[in-house]
C-alpha cells in the first residue's frame, strides 16, 4: 500500500497540486464560515461545479489561518501518479 505524506510547506503543496493539473479552490457553500474563505479543496478539471477557484495567496492565507496540514499521496498502489489529497487539522 502506498503511504501518504503530510506537510505544511507551501512550495511542496503548490508543486504537488500543479503537477496534477489542480487549482486551489473552496467549496462554494462554505464561503462564510467565520474563518475567511471557506473549506479548502483542490479542483481538478473533472470536479463538481460546487468548487470555486481562488488565488494561491488567498488559499495559503486560509490554510495557515485554519492551522491545516496537507495529506497527500505521490503514487497509487499500482505505481500511477496519485491525486489523493486531504486537508487535516493540526
């Protein structure tokens, strides 16, 4: 089983997301949850329409303000590039 990694490093997160064609985003319905922008997600081309793309600066301001870590996987069990990621509270 491929193991997940965890980081708070902005460069690592941005490179991982961009390498897979992702964009920083928030869940549209959570935009006013008292913590700033809303619930962070990574938006890929085939994702649902309820995700709204945001700027990297806003993304990382929210990431830091919410004291999050980025949980991610480089490869799947079969060795393919993985898109698995999740934001977790520290």
